[in-house]
C-alpha cells in the first residue's frame, strides 16, 4: 500500500490527473513508498513481527519501531511482563541477569496511519517524477537560435530536509 493516495498527489500538484497520468502516478506512489521504506529500514505501518535472538544478554534491540506491544518466549516458556521492560524506540531489557540462549520476541510495531510527513514526502517524490516524465527526454529548456537544449541529469532528488525527515523514522540503536 502506498503512503499517499492519488487525491493526496492531486492536492499537492494543484490539478487533477488524466487517466494516463493517474496510472503512472499509482506506480510512482508505490515506488516512492518503497524508497522511503528502504531508506528508513522500517515497514512504517502497523504490523506484527517475530524475531529470534541468541546469546546471553540483558538488552535486545528490536529492528522495527515504534514498538507498541511485546511478548517474549524461550524454549517453551513465556516470560511475564514483570520480567522485562520495553520502550517504543525498540529497546527490550531483561530485569534480571539476562535472556536465555534463544529468545523469541513477538512484537507489534509501526503507525496505525501513515505519518503526515511521510505522506508529504511520498507526494513530493511522485510529483517530481511525474513532472520529469512529462518532459521529452527530461528537457528543461530549448532554444532555436544556435540550437541549444538543457536536460535534467537526475530524477527526483531528496533534499537535506527530506533526509532529516527520514532519519526521524529510523531505528537509531545498533542491533
């Protein structure tokens, strides 16, 4: 599922899309969503994951955030919630000496709805890509006298501010 709708995109670019553009935009919205997921390393939308960790340690870093629920088992034993603490940032801490050899963590993570900043970023990337696709060979300007053509050298670019937005959705603790 894309992080933004065609309606979100039309609002951003200030016009309705024709049927051909709408078909292109649908694919581009999915591609922008995939890019955001890849750059953050996060699924973003709420899901349940199962992760297995090995080795004796007190702290486990869950890869997907924000964490909203946790259940821990090991070798058939279910840990009580009084035996561990967890925080939305993905840190799971054993209150005693540490976890057993192999720990299976089932946890719910992500957002119920796409955060508005990621909807905006998805529509920005898609709007930029649509604008580039509408120009033949990415021509930015053309002159007839002494013929000259200028072309874009890159597709939609992420700005420093865009990267800052993406950073705020990443897991900041090294697993």
